[in-house]
């Protein structure tokens, strides 16, 4: 346990080549294709080899475990699993889901887990919103609630449903409109698709950090493991998204306790720095949490 605390998630580990896995695409969560799981390090535009980034404690890459929606099963199963390993994660709360359990969530925060913002109502369809209306109806009330119970600070945000466009019109305008709503309040925001994040680009992409929900479609730890191998191979920052963590998967989005344990167990054997999203972001950008 001492070593785990000292080195975050990492123990002396191993690294194997990346397997190719093909998976489907769902409405909300786009996940990387098997073709994208190549082992070869990416090249920067000049054609030079990609140089490894220096991670804390001599680790080779980073992972943030994030849990969405403030679900009771996360208190029952995910938090104890993290506690057993001495790891800290990020919980993106929606006020409506967690307000009855606020004392338990406050205890989770006191343990050192990060509490992030996931809006008031978790709306997925946002074409009818202006920046101003979204801030007024979804962000401001949630921040007031979180500030009251978890202390005043700049938090991280997770886009509900992975929807990154706000209002009507073109995609770029919609994304800019959403980022305009987030920028004054949050340090960074997590979207729901894409490769592990390049540490050199995180500052520029802070309001669209890439992540996957590896068990959303299938209760199988392999996609998470392939994704984490890719982060290790490239020296990047992986962000994993989970929802309910339950003894038996009942439907899309659920992760069985068995799969969750296998993913955490795999991480424990690798040189991955495991830390909450805000902490990794702060480390990479020099910003104060
Ligand atoms: Zn959500």
C-alpha cells in the first residue's frame, strides 16, 4: 500500500503491445476504433519522433477515473474500490441526483476525491439554449449548490451526454457558444470521445478534453485496457468515464463491479499516474486548483 500511495496508481509493471478491437458507435458516446489503437507513436508535423513527456514520479502516462451523474451505486461500489487502493477520482455531480445523499458526497470530497459540475438537469438536447440562458439555468444554480456544500473554487466540468454544441446553427458556432459558457467558471471540461490527451495540447484543448466511456456499450474491461495501453505507449493522459457501478449490469452504461475491479487492477500493475482530472490538468498547465 505504501508504494501505491507513493506512486499514485502505478506499481512496477509491464507493457504489452496494443490489440485491435472494433466496437460500435452509440448516440452519445463515440469511442475509438480498433484502427486507432495502433502501437506506433504519433509523429509531430515536422516528422520528428514524439518525445516522451515527463510525468510525476517517473510514470509513463496518466489516467483520471471519472464517474458521472452522482449515482448512489458509485457511493456503494466505486468509492470503496478506490479507497481500497488509496486512489482519488473525479465525480461529476448533477444536483438532482445527489442532493438526497449530499452528506455522503461531502464525505467523499473530504477524502480527497474531486467534485465536478455536470449541470443542474443533465439535458442532452441543447439547441434551444443561448450561452446566457444555459449559464443562468444550468451552470449558475449548480455552482451555487456545489459552492455551498463543497466550498468555493473553480471546478472541472463534464458535458452531459457528450453534447458539446449549444444553441442552433453550425457545429463550430455551437461549440464556441458552449465554451463561452464554461470559460468564466471552469478550469477545464471533459467531452466524451477521442484519443488520450496529448499533454502538450491540454492547455489549448482545456474545454474539450478527450475521454471514453469504455464499458458503456459492453461490460468488458478490454476496451479500457486497450485505451490505457495506447496512453502508455504515447505518454498521454487517458480519461475514463463510468456511470453506474453495480454487481450485475442491467443495461447500457452500467459497469459490473467485476469489470471495474479488473480495470483498476490492470492500472495498478502499470506505470500510470492516477489522479483526479483537475489535479492532472493543474499539473500540466501550472494552474492552481
Ligand atoms: Zn451524465
